[in-house]
């Protein structure tokens, strides 16, 4: 199997295939990790582009909460992979800080806070 691109996406695809016994070759026109991965600062986040409130409006709370849980689980899975493979890299889990640059008023921030509290209570249970 040929994987084109040695950044985070190509590397994870190659690792996934290799772990399942597929012979994999990775090619990249640059040194691995220097393309769009480096341009994006290679920062991985569990936070997605929509607030929990926006997702709740689209999908309802249960489905929105599930999407957030899956996003958290994906980053935790990556952390386990990095640790399990013994990679010496700068992977460091960080807490989330929600900042509104005037995009949301006080009531929208309060509502998002309440939804995240509700989500967290379900995630811990």
C-alpha cells in the first residue's frame, strides 16, 4: 500500500495499516512533517469548530454530546498511541479554555457553560 504524504494524516494512516499487517510505503516530497502539518503547528485539538450549543441546535443534546465525546476519545487514543510506541515528541495534553472574542454575548456564554457542565456530568458518569 502506498501512502502519499508523511505528515500527521499520512503517518497515522500508515501506522493504522501497518498495525493490521499491511505492507506500507510512505512517500513525501518534503521531509516528513514539514508540509501542512508544520504549517498548522501540528496542534491537535479535541474541540471542534462548532460550539456544543450550535451542535445541540443541529442534532439535539444527546447526539451533540456524543460528537464531543468521540472527539475527546480520538485525542486520548492518539496520546495512547504516542505513549505505546514510545515516541519522544512534544505531545502534551492541555485543558481547554473557551474564549469568546465578542462573538457571543453573556447569555450565550452562560448557555454554553451550562451545556458543557451537562456534557461533562454525562461523560464522567
